[in-house]
C-alpha cells in the first residue's frame, strides 16, 4: 500500500547561486523539443530538499539536471538519470559550467537499480504507480522517494 508522509519546507530563501543555476537551466532547455520534459518548480524543490537530511541523492528523469545541481549545492551526493540523450548532453554541460560535483548518466531508470537515500521524480500521473513499484523493488530500506505532482503538491514516500 502507498503511504506518503508529510513533508516540511525549509524556511529559507533560494540563494543567488541557486537562482542563477535555475535561470540558466531554463534558458538552455529552450532549444530542446521533447514531449516528456516539463520543468518542475525549482524554487519549491529547493525548499523541499533544503529541509531534508543530506545523503545520496538520485533524480530519476533528470531533464536539464537542475534539481540534481541544486541537490549538489545543498550538500547531497547527487546524480541524475535521463534517457533523452540531448538532455543528458546539455545537463552535463550546465553542471560542468557551474562547477558542480554531480553527474548525469544516460539510461532508463526503470531498468536500473540505483541505490540512494533520497530519490526525486516528476513523471506523468499515469506513470506514478510504475515509479512507486520500481522504488519499492530497488531502493534500500529507509530511503525516500519524492514525487513531484505540482508546485503545491510534492509527496514523500518512505521505503519501510
Ligand atoms: C517531467 S520531466 C522532469 C525533469 C526534471 N526532473 C525536472 O524536474 O525538471 C521528466 C523527465 O524524465 C525523463 N524520463 C522519463 N522516463 C524516464 C525513464 N524511464 N528513464 C530516464 N528518464 C526518463 C524525461 O525524458 C524527462 O526529461
């Protein structure tokens, strides 16, 4: 059974370096026309990540890599997985240009067994069940999955 737990948001402003990464990511993704990419609200995601315990972070479907980069800025050991190659290339360049120590890997996260303490995913609503099943199958006990539904709705699913 799916039992989400309550999330708290950090009571802090998004710092200027994070705002620059967000703005640059949104600018650089403009040339990419890929039906599956929709940006999450990065300021909201930042305040969610800022409130959680740091550890290994994996973004499933990392798009432009902005969430992965924000996680790295916040002190997570972060990486992203993305299956659209042009996005992988652009996100790698973005994160390199911002000198962030995190990475993006090309691949289908549903075919991988990524091990992390915290996962983040933003997918189509009709894919959430598959996402949750995959999380329960591969994630280590005690890890958590953040599912972004919208700027007012980010859910946290723990792995018991
Ligand atoms: C809605 S976008 C969100 C992108 C990013 N997480 C964000 O918050 O801005 C979903 C991304 O996941 C990627 N994606 C979808 N299914 C995937 C899969 N099975 N493996 C890897 N990437 C996937 C898409 O190509 C797309 O870039």
